C-alpha cells in the first residue's frame, strides 16, 4: 500500500476543554497545519521532530495515525505492512527503547488480531505485554477505522519529577493550562494555596525559576511528597514550602498571582464545611493578592465557588470547563476560573 493511500498523520490527544490551550502551545513551538480536530484530539499532517512533540505540556499523548474506512482488523491482517509502516517510523525516530507492545482493539482475541500480534513479535522482536512500552490502537471512533501508535513509552502528561502523588491530585496538563493565564515571565511572586504534591508550583518554576514561589498545605504527608517532587525537578532552591492551615491566615507576604486546586470530594475532611472553606480561601486571597494580580482556581465544586466568589471583592474574568476521567467511562466536570479584583 502506498503512503498516499493511507497518509500518516500526527494525532494529539488532550483533556476535553483544553483545545485552545493546546493550539496556543503548538503555535508557539512550530508551524503546523491542522487537518482535523474535535474536543479531545487534533490531527496535523506535518510530521514534526518527536523530541519537540515530547516537550508539549498541555497534551496527554501523541500518536502516529492512519484513518480510512478500509483499515479494519481483517484488512490489516491481510496487509500487515500498513501497520508496520507506522511501527517502523516510531521505532526509528523515537529516542525511547521499546521492548514490549500491546494492541488495544475490540475483539482483541480474534484470529486477525492474534495473527497481527505474531507478525509484530516476529518482525520487530517485541514481546506482548499488558504493561507495554509501544501502545497500538485499532479503533473505529466514528465512520472511519483508525490505526494509531503512541510515539512515547509514557504519556506526555507523565512528569519525570513526579516521584509521589496524592489521591485526587491535579493532572499536570491542567496545572500547565492554569499557569498560562498568568504572565509568569513578568510577575515577581506566586503562591499556591493547598499545594498538595506541588504540581502547580513546579510547572510554574520550570517556566520561571526566578519567581518568588511559595506554597502551603496543612497536610504534612502531602508536603513530604511535594518536597520529593520539588527536589527531583531541581527547584529546591526556588520553591518555599510551608505547613499551614488557611484558617490560621499564615503571614507569608503578598503575591502577584495566586493559584489553587481547591479541595473537593475525598480531599475534604469528614467534618469540613465546603462553603466555609471556600469562603476563607477567598477572604485570605483578598488580603494577600497584589493590586492587578490574578487568582486562578481549579475545582469540581464550581457552583460552590461561584456562589462564594460573588460575595467577594473578586470578579470572574473567564472560566474554562474541563472534563477529566474519574473512572472507566465516567467523567468529572471541572472548571478553571480566572479572577481579578473588581474595578
């Protein structure tokens, strides 16, 4: 089969709601032609250096892809080199050392998929594994069949600095998105309230380590995890982390930007009043945010936040709805809020 019959495309996959953030990041790094898009995917036709793609911070993963009404498992079984063309390109151009593979496909125990598995084992000397390095997808999301091969062994949303996580912690692509609403190169101070495992602080510090970066959380275990992550990111001299309760109004200065992944769900203590907590957060933010500064908040309890912020000195300048996968086939609606002082 010729490459013109099934042209290879790049497929960028991201969280629903972050498309404009992804487009902005793409345009800052490369000149691309978008040939198709939806709420969670962008397809581009120019094959860019994989090392550039792997540095994208707003994207969950990137695949090489082919789409056609022909590309069902039976066709691929009869024309294995079509899939082989993509696999060979990934193996050749990626710096990752792939040792194992897995085909994700409905009917994965069919004769056709079994034969395709054998072809990959024999041709590319890869072992089949559920925890595969090389992830292959044969899917039919709409009217067209699609073959996709992930260009990296780990998702792009995986961060090397993540030595530890906390339950319900923020996805790094959302943390990156939140920080894009702040001109990090032209402010002097940044505080992350309820700092958890320090994802927001680290994502900001990797962009501008010269910022005054401060975070606090009352959970000592979270702070211990955060310190490990900060050290791994090489930002231990840039980020100050404190153990403090917001109801104690810690006196740690004033800031040009405040960010927070507000506690919700399992992150709320058993007897904690969510409205009271959010109200205290807003009151404290009013006291420590410099004039002209921005307050950036992320939460699934956005109705509670909207209610409490309406009583404050702040105004919501914009908001962004984001859907995150809470469990299999179940999505959690969340929002990013960009707030400033009322005029």
